[in-house]
């Protein structure tokens, strides 16, 4: 379940891919991978690519749900079917 995020007067509803990098603390290549894979909703505004902030928040929610919200679990990338997978930090094995 994804809850809509209220945007304040200083927060926009959509950001450029560099804004995705700032919010998720990731690189531009990873941001474009998320956009191209459909993990993040985006659209063209003229010639400028924009990503909805709600889709970024939904992505974070999915990652937290996948990891169980535990600080001991970290996301390690994608499995062969394109979904995030988590590992247990003690054993290092994938769940």
C-alpha cells in the first residue's frame, strides 16, 4: 500500500534525476536504472525528465518492507528476475 505524500510549499511533486540522486544518496547511473526498470515513475516535461516524489517514497517503502525494517539487513542488488534481494549481515547469505 502506497500512501500519497503531502508536499509542502518548498517541496516539489517531481524532481530531475539528479534530485533522485540527492534523495536516495545514489549515483546517476543507478537513478537511471531505477527509472528505466520502472521502479520509479517518470515523465518528460518538454525535454526534461522528471520523477515523481511519490514514486521515490514508494520505492523507499518497498525497500524497507523487503528488508523488514531491520538495520542488520542490507540490500545487495537485483536477483535474476529483477527484484531487490536482501542479505543477512551476519551470515552474508541471501534471503
